[in-house]
């Protein structure tokens, strides 16, 4: 297989990831509205730890990388929720 073939596969997966991230941020907007209406804090440490634990339970060789990426997503979601529209 050529390098270009590998890159095409990665590009295809990246497109799917981007589509899913957009969907995720659309839902984050709904969560933001819900939390605002119900006076719920943006930060939910228990929820974040549960997500990290779910990654750890997969026992992937990429555990550290996955935790880093998911932590970044959660941080961006919190930033988004804190923005005033």
C-alpha cells in the first residue's frame, strides 16, 4: 500500500470525525440551554471522571492519547457552554 493510500484512509476517517464533532457541539448547545434554564453548573467533575474511566476500561494501547483528546473535547465544550450568546 502506498503512503497516498494510507492518507486517503486517514482523510476519510477525519471527515467522519469532523462530522461527529459538529453533531457533538450541536448537542452541547442543547446542554448549555438546559443547564442555563435549570441553573446547573457547567462543570460536572463526576461526569468527566466517568468518561475518563470509560476510556480506561477499554484497555487500549492508545489510552493516554484518547484521554488527551477527550479531555480537550470536554474543555472545549465547557468553554462553549460558558460563552454568552
